[in-house]
C-alpha cells in the first residue's frame, strides 16, 4: 500500500511514469490500455497530452487527451482507488482545461459509461453536458456510452 505524502501537483507524464499509469488504469478501468497504447501520450507529441498527478509518495492519477479538430478529447482519466474523493481528478481537469486553451481548442469532448456516476459528476462539475448516446459502445459488457461535450468560455481561450 502506498503512503500518502505532500500536497499533490500535476505535471506532464513521462515514459518513466508508464508502470504507475498502467497500475492505476488496471485498478480503474475494465478495458485498460496496453503500454503501447499509452506511449504516444507520454512523448509530448503535438496534439497529444499526458498528465500525472503525484506527491512525494508517488503517482496517484493520470489523464490522456488528444486534439481532434477544434476539440480536446479526453481519452482517459483515473485516480488510484486509495486517493479518490480528494480532488485529484479535479486538478487533472483544470490542467486539461489549460491545455485546451493553449491549443486554442474551444471545446472538450469525451465518452463515459452511463453507470459511471462519479465520472459523470466530475465532468458536470467542469461544465460538460450529455449530448448523445452510443449504444453498446463498451465491448466488455455492451454498456452504452454517453457523449459529453463542453464549451470553454471564449473569454478564457488563449489566456
Ligand atoms: C472518476 C474519477 C476519476 C474521479 O476522481 P476523484 O479524484 O475521486 O474526483 P474528485 O475528488 O476530483 O471529485 C470531483 C467531483 O466528482 C464528483 N465525484 C467524485 N467521486 C464521486 C462519487 N464517488 N460519487 C459521486 N460523485 C463523485 C463530485 O462532484 C466531485 O466534486 P466535489 O468534490 O466538488 O463534490 C475516479 O472516481 C476514478 O478514477 N474512477 C475510475 C476511472 C474512471 O471511471 N474514469 C473516468 C472514465 S470516463
């Protein structure tokens, strides 16, 4: 079990963070990604974003996103089960919002399982709303995905 450490901070994810990311993903998502799927997001390539939130005890959460047209698409966000409910995903979302602004992307978008109450509440907190449904999207259980989008206030773009 990891011990809790100093106050958390968000930084760009590095290839060296891959094993921690894979561990959190495997504890968080029944359709976890492979290491190869993550590599592109840990290499600071244009139009991609990988973030981790960590403290002195280690890495507790991560997010990966990409630019698709004028939108930032959140592909993954997860927090270690021991540290949920402490604002860590909110820290990651704030940094993703800054990334969208730095890309000049006026909107963000994602898919979420309709049963994922915690994630739905997190996204609503950041102004995303349900705009559509993708029936049977998740191959493991055939659950529907909800498509959520949000528009960043124009006044806050390119801050
Ligand atoms: C969804 C997840 C990333 C939230 O991480 P977290 O660090 O616990 O989230 P935060 O503490 O920043 O909470 C942010 C908001 O989410 C909501 N929330 C968080 N956990 C919740 C829960 N268990 N039930 C209901 N709402 C919840 C609250 O609105 C909270 O805002 P508040 O603290 O101002 O009330 C985390 O539960 C997780 O990793 N889940 C498994 C992976 C996953 O489902 N990822 C999303 C895939 S689309």
